[in-house]
C-alpha cells in the first residue's frame, strides 16, 4: 500500500476563489492510502516545495499528489522537488484544478466537487505508479537553421561563434532574405544592405557554417538531439563549386524577359542570373521556366561564354540526409497578395504599389537606381498617398486579423524619405492608429510630422480610381469629419504580412504547432518565447509572428543561446513514459508500426520455444525508447492489448476513470 | 423606450455589433453620398453604440443613404454600417402604425405579380 501525501495549492486566488481548498484537502485525506493532506497559498514557491519535501521525510511518503495548475506548467518543478529528497519523480501526479477547474467554473460548490474528483483520480493513479528511470540519448552537436534571412543569419552566426557547426537551408539562390530588398531601416535610416551584407559575408566565411542555398527541407525524422533531415538541393544547372560569379553569362543570355523577383517583378532579368551583386553564394542560377536551352535544347550561350565551365544543363535535384541536434525555424514572411482589394486599384494601375515594391523603387539597387519615378510613365510623382493597414487588423476573409506591426514605422520612413529627397512632393499618410512602441520610434514618427511636414490623416482611403494619369483617391478624415478627394500620382499600400507559404508544410514535417494564422506557436508565450513545444525545435523571426529587424535580431540571438544550451549537453535525459510491448500478447500484426508518427517501432522474430531447436518463432513488436515520444497512438491501435505506456498504463487510466465515476 | 433601449433594439434588428468597429473610417471614405449626409456611415455606428440614436432618427441622412452597401463591402471588421440605416428606417416605419400586415388580409391582396419574397420580407419587417 502506498503512503500518499496530497498538497492542494491556492494559487493566490486563482484556485482558492472558486475552489474550497481546505475542503478538498480534508476530503482527499479520507481516500485510501492518503496519510497526509494540506493546502498552501503557493505550492510552487520555495516554502511550498519545502513543505512537500518535509512531509515526504516526516510521513515516509511513497507517492505525492499535487492539486494545482496544469502539469504543463509545474509538473517538472514538483518532480524536481520530490527527487531532491530521494523519491522517484514519477511517483508524483498533478491534478489540474486550475485550468480545468477553477478558471472555467463560477459556482464554488460545483468547482470544489470537481476538484475533489480530479484529486481522487490522481490518488487512484499514484496507487499504480511505479518508479521509472529515464534513459539517456547522445546529442548530435550540429544545428540546422531553416531560412537564411536576417533571423537565420544572426542565429547561425551566434551558434557558430560558440563553436558548433550550423547548416543553413535557404530556398532562394542567395541568403539575405527580405532585408536585401529593403532600402533604409528605421528609426536610424541606415542603409539596409550596408548592415546586412557584411553579415552575409561572415556567414559565407565562417568555417562552422555551411550554406545550402536553393534548397528545401523535405523530410524530418528523429527527435531532440537526434534529428535526421532530408534536404533537397534544387538543380540550379550551374556547378556551385566551379562558378566564380563573374556574371558574364548573366549579361550574354539572350532570354531577357524574365520577371526579376529581386525587384518584385518591377523589371526583368535574364534566364541565367545572380539575384544581386552582393549575393551569397555568388553563383549563377538558371531559371528553368525561361531558359531556352532547357526548354527547347537550342541555345547554350551561357555554356559557351563560361570560361570556368560551370554550366551543366543535365544537373538534377540532389537529395541529402544530414544529422542535427537542434532545428531553428526562421522561414520569415511575405506581404499578402492584394488581388482581393479592388478598391485600391492595385491590379488596375502600375502606380499603385505595395510598400515593399516602393522600397525597391527607392533603392539604389532597384530598377531605377534609386530615382523615384512612377512605374507607368517614369515621371516623378508630386503627390503620394500612403494607405496603412491594408489587409491588417481585418476580420473579413481577404485580410488578416492581426496587426502586422512593422507598417506604421516603414510607412513613416517612406514618407520621411520622400519629403527629404523630393521636397516638392506632397505626402499623405492615412492611418487608423499610429503604433510606435519602440526605442526612438515615436520620436521618429513625430519628426516625420513636425520636421518633414508629412500630412498624417486619421481615416482610411475608401477607394482609388485611375483617371487619366492621376489616381483619384477618396478618403475620410475622421477628425475634421469630412470626405477628402486627392489627385495622387502614386498610391502606396502597406500590405499586411503573413507567414511564408512554406511554413505550414514544414510545421507538419516537424510536428511543431502553429496558430490559425500559420505562425509557429511558442512553448510559452512569455517564458519560453523562442522554443516550439516540440523539443529541439526553436523559432526565430517572423515565422513566430510579425516583427521588425531589431526584434528579429534579438530573438535570433535568444534562439541561438537556447540551441547552444542544448548542443552543449553530451546527453539528454529521455522521457521514461514510453511504449513497450508485451511480447507474449503481441501477434506481430504491424498495426502499431503503421500508426507510430515517430518510426519508433520495429519488428523482430524471436524464438519463444525456450528450446535450442528454435521451433516456436514469432514476429513481435519492439519499441526504441529513445525515439518513442510516448504519444500513446500504438496503445490505442493495438488489437491484442500488447502495447502499453509506462506511466500511463491502461490500468492506471482505467483506475482514474473508476475514481472519477465513483 | 429610452434612447439606449432603442439603440439596443436597432442593434438587434440590424444584427450589427457596433463594438466591432475599430474606427478606421473606411466606410465614410468609400461612401458615394457622403456630402449629402448630415451623419456619415462611421457616425451611424457610433450613434448606435453611444445611445444617441435619436439624432439619427431625426436626420434626413437615413434617406440620403443610397443603400449601395459600399460601406458594408469595404469594412475590414464586418460591421455593416448600412444595415443600421436599414434598421432605423424600419423603426421609423413601425412608429407610423397601421402598416402592419395581417395574415388574414393576405389572400385578398394576392397578386401573381408580387414576388413571394416581398411577402415574406413584409412579414419580417412588420412583425411588431
């Protein structure tokens, strides 16, 4: 018979306001095997933990039940506490009387009754608990960073700096991400390329970092410390190790009409291209959709011109498999498509552009060398209207319900730069709210208004109609309560940003959770903001939610420190609550192996005759405890009841159910 | 009924929850009849919320609204300002009495030209 102690937490008023904690403790003391029960204001505090430790020693307890918050919150805390006085940590159970009881009930009597029932179930389970010893697994001391934007670059540099190897997988031909497309950065107005390209060079030159550009992750197996990742290296039809990046081919290629993604389609490139002069790796890539040689077999100009002999039209996609201990997700963002926003005439006029397109138009490396002209007639715009929150904070179908966070500041930057470079331009910014919570951010916004005389108007643009060479803008000014009609030369739309389309399938590969907006969720919104709930998966940059450059760099650094903390360990303590198969009951049907999401189950043929002749051979399931995550799918699927989980055995769960139904 | 109660009733009839409004003003930015109105679409929502619905009741704006539903179409929060005007118009009609449709009278009024939808909506409109 176990000697069980029950500890009921008040959690301040979180539990105590709705649950009669004293009554819970008193009632549970009557349960068989319970020899001690008490309540305390904060069980997780040092005093609370000492209370548990003292009781274990004084009462010779063999099992402990804590009635408190979710085990996700503090199970680890309490297990550590009991282990400190020599009790096996798996002899402790947590009854969740906060999230699943006090927070969702209003009636004290009902909530108290439910808390007692939940506590009783936990006591019933402890009766069947057995001490478990966690195994150890080695850690592969190498990290994978998925996405080579500023988040991925910073994170890789920081991990490499600590002496660990890092691979970056980037789907574009160059690392650098969105920041390469940005002209200036707020609030200091320093040049984006000037601060980014040195980091790109650092990444390329760091001997601990390997870049897989033009590549994608196609499979993920394994678990924290021991991931096996399949990487697809897309054929670029240029031998990466031979190409010198001289760029001669990109000048001679006769196919000139390829939309240039680097400039968001505002100009064209050749079918063989280097995205921009500072690309890393500086290697040419052939766009197979446009290359005449690849499509018709007739051309071969680039191959003839290349003195290094780097062109290889027969190149195929390569598939690699690599081992990693940790995976960082830094897949970034994209502006949303604006096709559904007819009112702003985005698809009707080339002079209605998104902010990122405007960024290219303003940039020295952009289609016009940084001279701001209208895409339609190449005249300098005299009146520019900026529209904020296009698709952000929108609960209708074509929009996003969240604030994209960066638009207020970059719009302010654009408006300020326009006024500075072209002082005779009238600049209007239509805003719903101006959100500038950041160091020197509000000062920056006020400078735009006060020093640069940008017209900030509280209201929204209702429609934009192209008429002649003008864009008729109709908008409301809520402060003066009038409708405005502005003849604009350009309209710039601050499009909402969304998670990259590659994020959702990647989350499936990683079994990492996402929110409804396809942003990766953190293990804890406040206390574990750079870790995914999936162990060994870490989050950096806009993959986790909209954020600006300073915030992304901060998060990438935090993420790197978590990765380093993991890679610094020689061994990881595993989870002992894993599946095991009763070989005498197993009939080798393979059902469990088919449902196992982790590939933890294999089959072996064993001799059950107990004789030397081996006459009774049977095929039985065998679980690799290092790979098993204890999800329990196999225990449910097994038709013969041979599969069971340590710590969550069928017997334990049934006894909990019995206790609840008593 | 006091103003606040009428406002609540207007919210009920129109199905509009004015608390969803984030005051961006896109409705008024898009309104083609803006200059003919004393109160503008964003104000409809605010008046319905703050219980000053009597101002809207007395205003000609409710008849200058074209019911073009541009504000409904463009609102990023799905607030539907034009539906408030529809509801206020209904409210006014209901105050005029004798507009109620009695079920027994319908057979005499039946006309093959009348769309069935009109009958159904008449019942819906005049049920109080």
